[in-house]
DNA sequence: GTAATTGTTCTAGC
DNA sequence: CGCTAGAACAATTA
């Protein structure tokens, strides 16, 4: 669920709510995914202030004073919940408690969510920053399906199963297309659709969520949804598995092989 | 009771 | 050897 637009909105809300707050304590409930010993995390963050929260690819980065950074990857089912009644949320992985009594928790029923102290900077370009010529060059040499390519975090960061379908539907290109075979006109369409689709989703989600951190992030999928049988234009929505992931598409999307 | 879900990592294969 | 495809992982809900 958590892809680039959701995470962007989470980062905005966390910054709004907790910017400037001083940490009281960090509570680690599930430590197996943490990249350092719990004691190291606690001592690194002791008494630090949260300066801001940004999105990096599919992760959030909490920037604290003294140059301390904590990366949070929500993986498949991670969620953020606001703490207010002192109760530990179910499935908690770790929690940030501030001195003013506020705080938030990272939860994940699968315990896959990954906190990282001082994450390494990633090299792959972000989906919202990638240069058009870099994008074209990338597609020109890849043989894997276009959908798989868009989801490859080592190539472009931020796009997952849901939004890859949305982007390709918007661009009118079949997810089964081979990147090398896609004409430059259509490569340009995909490139533009990445920005259009993601920015619209950020806008829609931010508007619907307001200051609410958690709960059902209302989604605005036009095609990637088991509930939808046809698109707004009336096209039949088909499904298939690509890389084990359910893919939603229509015959209106042009196939290049 | 079984299938589906989701992203990353590892492994096998071409 | 480089690239690509597919399985495994975890824990729950439908």
C-alpha cells in the first residue's frame, strides 16, 4: 500500500505534527530488522529534536538534530499510527515518544517494516526526479517487461505494484511491453505519466487525509483495484500475474514487443 | 482450510 | 558473467 504518493503525504503530516519536538525515548519492540543494536539507536537519538521528515524512494527519513537520520521502510504492510492514549498499538515495531507527550509508532503485522539508523544514500534516481534523457537511455537497453522495470528500485525509486499499473494505463502502454521496443513517442508518454499520475495521487491523498496519519489511506486508483471491473471509459479491466504480482490492465493499452 | 496480499532479497537459469 | 525470472519470506485477513 505504501508507495511514493502515500509516503510523501506521511512525510508532510509527520513534519507538520512533530517538527521541533524533542525525543523523550525511542521504544524498540521488534529489533530483528534494525541495522544496529537497540542501545546504539537509543544513544544516537537521546534528547535529539526532530527537524523534519522527508521521503526517499519508498522510505521515510526522520532527520534529527546532531545529523542523526532514521530511515523507515514500511515494506508490505507497515503503517504509522499516532500515539495518544499511552497504549502500545498492536503489531508495533518501534515508537517515537516526545517530551510533550505526543508520539507515533511504526506498526507492521508481518514484522517486515525496517528501521535503519543512518541509511546509506541511494544511487538510483527518484521517480519524481529522473531526467528524461536518463529515462530514455534506461529503457533503450532493458529487456525485462516495462512494468517490472518501473518497479525496480535499483533503477527508479518509488514506484510499486499499484502505481506501475496506474502509470502504464495513463500512458496507454501495455505492461507486457519490452522497453527496448517502445517508440520514443511512447517513452515520452510514460515519462510524463509518471509525474502526472504520482503528483495527482499525492494531491488527492493529501486532500482526503488531512492531518490523519493512519487508518485507511483512501486511494484513488483508476485501474489497480479488485473492485473495479471496467475503467471510467468503460474498458474491461483484465488481470494477470507479472513477477508474482497482480497486474491490472486493458486491451486499450498498446503492446510493443 | 486455503488463497491472497505486498517489496525485497536470494537463487536458479539462460 | 551479466542479466532476467521466479521463489521465498512473514503474518494476517477474507
